[in-house]
């Protein structure tokens, strides 16, 4: 069983999905972390030609696990969990995620991961491209200013040089790229439930979605 949450960067998808997973006793899948991991690998390999990099992507041994309220990502045995949360990676992730080969790699990984058990996942095209038959779909959104504040607080812990202005410009650029990319652009699924979190407390948005899940999905 899979429940998906789509929406633009910084809308609160990951933190909300993790809280829901913990509250309902289900597993959490962070699709954005997987794209960040691929982006990190490309940056660390001295930015080789993308065609060459993507051709060898299938040789990467990617692993993901959610425990202790943290989504851990490893590639070829190396822990990337903290390394992928920097501004340097964030500045390039939309570019890498726009490539069909990268999307195919991550999508196949996620589909294999959720074949057993119940998951809640967050991303940008889960309800439209990756899991079109998901048991329940949400689309979360918030104003650009509010999204930037949230992402700034998240990134500052691992990158003290980051500023709120940097984050806002990054999100503005990512919104444009995500919505206009050729492969699987960001958009709301026709059957998704819209959750606008602007002005809502974290607890309010989590409780609203937990109630909807309990009303619409049999978790037993």
C-alpha cells in the first residue's frame, strides 16, 4: 500500500510525511533524498558528462532505510544522509532530476522498495508518474515566503553560510524548473486532495491529513 504526497520544494512534505508515518506506524519514503543522493554522486565525481554518468547509474548500489525518525541513504556502502542536505547539492538537484535516465533509476528503486508493507512517500510527481494508482494522494502547497523559511531552518543546521535570500531564490528557480521540465513535471494529480499549509501550524496540517487517511484507507 502506498500513500503519496506531492508538492513544491519546502511545502512541508517530508516533515509531514515522517510525522504521519510515526503516528500511524507505517514506513516513510523520501524520494527527494534519492535524487539528492544521485546529484551528490555526480558532483563528487567531478561533474562528468551527464550521458556518461547516467549510463553507469545502474551500477550504483543505492540503499535507503527509515529509522529513528531519519531517512538514511547510502550509495555503494557510503552514508550520504547528511552530505546531501547542503546548498551545493540543492543548487543542482533539479537539473539532475530532470533527466529521464535519472528519473527511471529512482522510480524503479522506489517501486521495488514499496512492494511489501505500507508506505507514505513524498515527492513531486509520485501521484502522476510514479504511483498513479496510489491508494491515497495529497498535494501540499504553501506560499514561497513560508516555504523558504522552512527550508532555511532545515539547511542551516548543515550549512551555516546559507541565507534566507539564497533559499528563496533557490526555491523560486526550482519551482520554475520542476513545473516546466520535459520529463514528469510537477503538477497536481486530478484525484489528489489539496492541503494548503500557509498559516497552519505543523500539528494542524499533520492532524488534518491523519484524519483524512483514517477515513479513506484501511491500514489494518
